[in-house]
C-alpha cells in the first residue's frame, strides 16, 4: 500500500506526502504516493477550499457530499 510519511501520534490516516511546487501556469503536481493513496486519476475533478489563516484544502468533491449527508442526518436525529 502506498504510504507517505506517518505523522507520529496522529493515527494512520494523517500523512505527509511531500511538497508540490507551483509552476509558471499556477499548476501543481500531486505526489504519486498521494495520488495512489487517495485514488486520484487523470481527469478527476478536485475541490480547492481555503481559509487565509489555515491554508488550502484539496479534496474530492464527494468528500463534502459525505460530510453534508452526515450533517443532515445529525440534524434529522436531533428533531
């Protein structure tokens, strides 16, 4: 299984895969190990989120669908 560097004390789900340099056209290359670990294929669409204080998040849009479903389920359970 592809790995990346395990972050001590953070569980097996949090890893450091390296760095990415921004090219002249604003493009970055996601490290191969990260692409393999997350199942990112050529042509996939990724969602870029950001907050000035904390930086950028790069994720698959489906991740937010799952999160939204969890939030709605929690709200329904509270009603």
